[in-house]
C-alpha cells in the first residue's frame, strides 16, 4: 500500500506474522528505469517471503524491473492492475489495464522470459460499467494464457472517472461471489481474494472458497490482527506479546537511526499496535507527538511503553 507498506512497515509486520507473504508498495517500472533502483527495491532479508508490486504497461520496462527485482531476491513479482488514481491512468497502467488484457499478457510474457519467480497480477473485478463476470473472465483468461498462474483480486470494481482512490476502496460494493466464480472457472489458478477482510471468521470463510486472503487496511490499522491470524492458523506458534514486538523493533530502529533515518518514519507504522487495548490512545499520542522531534531516539518508544498499563 502506497506510503504505508514501506520497508520499515514490512520489517515490523514480519515480527507479527512469520508466514504471511508481504507485498511492497507499488513501484513503477519507470521509476526503476530512470531512478535509483537499488533504493526503490531495498528490503531487509527478514522480510522474506516478499513480493514486489510493479506498476507499468511497457513490456520491456516491466521486464527490466522484474529482472532487477528478482536479482535482489524478491520471491514474487506482481503487476498492479487495480490502482484507479488519475496519475496512474495518465501513465496508462493500473486498473485501466483491465480493459486491455492483451497488454497485461504481453507484460507477463516479457517478464516471465526474464525471471524464474512467479509473475502475478493484482486486479479488480471490473471497471466503470464493465461490471460483469464475463468481463473479469475475459481479463483473467487472456492473462492466464500468457503464463500468469496467480491473481489477487480486489473484490470491487474501480470507478475510473469520478471517485478518488480512497472512495474506490469503499464506495463500490464488495462482490466476493464473482471471485468465487472465478476460482470455480479456473481451479488450476491460485486465486487470492482481497477487500474488506477484518476478522478471523471472515478469513476462514473465504479460504473455504479460494486459495488465499490478502489483508490491507486491517493489517495496517490493527497490526496485531496478523499475529492473531497466524496463531489461529498455526496454534503451535509462540505468538509474541505486543510489548515483545516493540522490544524486537528497538535494535532495528537503532540501526536505522544510525544511518540517518528519522524515528517517526518508522514508528508511524507502529501506532496501531495496541488498538483495542488499554492505553492505546496514550501510546499513539506519545509516539505521534514525540517521534518527529529533532534527534528523537528509542528513548521515545521506551517512555511510551513505560507509560502503558501493565495489562497491555
Ligand atoms: C493507503 C493505501 C495505499 C494503497 N496502495 C496500493 C498499492 O500500491 N497497490 C495495490 O495493489 N493496492 C493498493 N491499495 C489497495 C489495497 O491493496 C487493497 O486492495 C484495498 O485496500 C482493499 O483491501 P482491504 O479492505 O483489506 O484494505 C492501497 C490501499 C491503501 C489504503
């Protein structure tokens, strides 16, 4: 998720879930080609398994970006066919590509020729007035024929004209049924469902019908949900307490601060750790108010933890 699941966020999330496949924010193939590819693709080894999400529609640039990502060890390369923002549309990629499945197929072919790791797609169930099973099936049939075996499907359409990206994540209604039908049509494909999953029960339900569940906003706003989910699926896993997770972040944070990173850039992802727990608001406030101060260090976090009620 853009501006959210940066490398610091993913380092933190990995402490909460050893098995989840983590996705980067979307990185455009253009940015990788013209910019600092090493920095854009930077991640910590502990983040594995990790997928990079690429945005673009030029097969040669997408192939180059995939190759560079695979070279630094990403476990999966995912193509963004879901982002509705104007900026992305003017670059002719993101959700608008759903009506050009041949272009996505060309990208998949070019990328697969360069990398051994899976090339996957994240798409919507439709766009604008193209809101039918047939439209989704035509997209997936065409892209799967190019060798894409895994689709992560955000189970709502995108409205490309008139809704902001934020509205496009809540206004169009969720339609899980269409994703379930896609799986019935293509039992051979790995189909991962996304959109609106917020409870363990919901995740269990969808996993009866598809192969995977992707969790976005709930994982960010309430990161401990990932630990609860992990524990639910693997009861033998020794889940860390929230405080242990904070303690495990400290050496990483010190290392990052030593390279010039700002404390607030890391702690902003940790604000929701105590969501629903006593002291949650004080934790948020303490970090929000202090972590962006000049020369703020780990003592800010230690003080915030110290002030938490013992039950949390
Ligand atoms: C701040 C933010 C940024 C996002 N950026 C991306 C992105 O870069 N690529 C992408 O495929 N989806 C992006 N999304 C969409 C999410 O991946 C997901 O499809 C959507 O939020 C629905 O899932 P959820 O209800 O579990 O959050 C973003 C969502 C949010 C809230």
